[in-house]
């Protein structure tokens, strides 16, 4: 008799991985009792008895034998309905839905407290890397200064093909789609939103503060050009899509997602292909680095299984930092040093740079390097969204410590 009786929502790439991982985990003592899918007639890459598959969510939610919900569906609205209903009924949940969690985390935390039930979601942030549990337990004090890294495997794979294998960007993008590292519509990954949602979740556990997606500057790599790539090569750096949350002082922090010029001295310089890499920095322990596959069927499913077993042993998130008396306040009132490439758009006239330090002009392409407030990047986002414009951040935080 299994101790963990699972009601699984979703049988896509990750759902199939969960079926396979549970079958291989000899000591997990878990079984999938029923699976809810959108289309029960669809052919799958895993074999389950027909009676275990349903299209009716209530066949799982109403089953008194099921003692754990595992949710890995693509629709964030439906995921929230399922997860919130389960929590209201006192059924614990393990979820991998980063978009749903990032959009609704305050509500989900409230439901956990009101119904004395747990929701675990380590798989939502970095696939196989247990960053949430580490932030909750090992870094559960106010000494943490920064969490920074590569949180999206798809964009990182594309940039790795560009910089390590000299592939054109468009070819690298198509290869990522063909291999299943990116969706047929890759915008969620390459425009930075996957990294954004992960960063929001990480920030709650790192600093105890929730910031809504709309309030965070997010810029991806879809406008990158050969000129930008060659500029980075000439400077002997790589361009990586980097998400970061940084404590500026005891009472202030900032966070954003942007392409960044990464030098060889940085840990994330060598994080390539579909891997993720997370740097955690603290006042008394400098930098610690976590590396692993950030996506994919089996890595994500392994993280789901870890949360399942952790719940079985009584583990739950305590959100300790949200109860601190002096939680830091979010700010965009900081200066960043950025490179902005453009052709037709008069960027120096449209963006309110505090200082322009370098300017390059030619017939076909131009760029400026200068300092600008993060709040102004958000305010003038329409300029940056023009197709001839691309922006890259220069790392400034803790530079003197990383040489």
C-alpha cells in the first residue's frame, strides 16, 4: 500500500516525466491514483490504465483516497482554480506552474495559512535546482544580499549556440524549437517572462517581499543582432539573459531581468546550453553557486518528486522572512550602466540618460553607453520595444568583489 496517493493534473512533457520518475523511485512509496487531462483520447508517451485518466477535475478533488495533488498544466488560470480549490479543501499540493504561482502567490500563501495546508513548488523556479528550499532553510536570515543567475534554459541554449558555436541567432532559435527546448512560439522564454516569474517566486523566499510582474523591468533577447554579438565578442564577453534581485541597503532592494555582458570571471559565464545557474551572495559567506538543468521532463519531474517526499515527511514553507519587522522596500530608483544599440530610433534624444559615456555612429547602426535610471527604462519602455533597438546591462553590483 502506497503512502502517497497522487491526483495528477497534466500529462504533458512534465506530467509524463512524473509518471516515469515515480515508477523508478523505489523508496518514494507513491502511486498515481488518477490523472486529469484536457483530452483523454490523446496518444501519450506513457502507458496508464484507461480508468486512471479523466477529463473531470472533480474525480480527483472529490476522491477521499487521494492525499496529494500534483499540478503541472500549461493554463495558469485553470491551474489557479485547481490549486486554490484543493487548498480550500485541505488537500496539499505540489505545483510546477511558475506563471500561476508568481501571479497569485499572496493569495496562495493566505490559503495555506487559512486551511493549515501546504503548497510546495521548488520545480517552478529552476527545474532540478532546489533553490527555494535552500533560500527557505539555509538562507533564512537577513544576511542575504543578492540572488542572480540564468533562470531560463531555452534562451540560454540559444545564446550558447551563438557564442560557443558561432551559429546565427535565427538558426539557434530554430534549433531550440526543433529540440523542444523552446516552444513553437518562443516569446515567453526569449522575451524574459519565464525568468521574470521565477525571479518573483525566488524574491519572496530570498527577501520576504512579493512584487507584482507589472512592476518589474523585463527585457529579453528577441531584438539581438549580429552587431551586438560581434560587439560582445570583441570585448571578450558573452551576452546572457540574467535575472537578479539585489539588496541595495538594509531597507531597499531592486530586481529586474535583462540581457547582460558577462565576463569570464563570473560563475554564470560558463553556464551553457539548457542549464541554469544561480549565484547567492551574502554578507558573511560571499558567493555560493548552484548549477543544474533548469527545464526538461525528467529534471523537473525529479524536483516534483522531491517536493512530494518532503511533504510526506511534514515539510512546508514557513515564509519566515515575510514576518520580519524590517523587510526591505522595492525600488527602481537606481542608476544602471547600459549599452543601447539602435539604427532609426533617436535613442539619445528619447531616453533621459543621466550621463552618456560612449557614443558610436555609423550609416547603418549606432550605439550609446551610459547611465540611466531603472525607473526611466520602465517609463520609456516603448522606445526599447522598437525593433531596431536592443539594450544590454553592464553588471555593477559587487563588481569589486568579483575580480
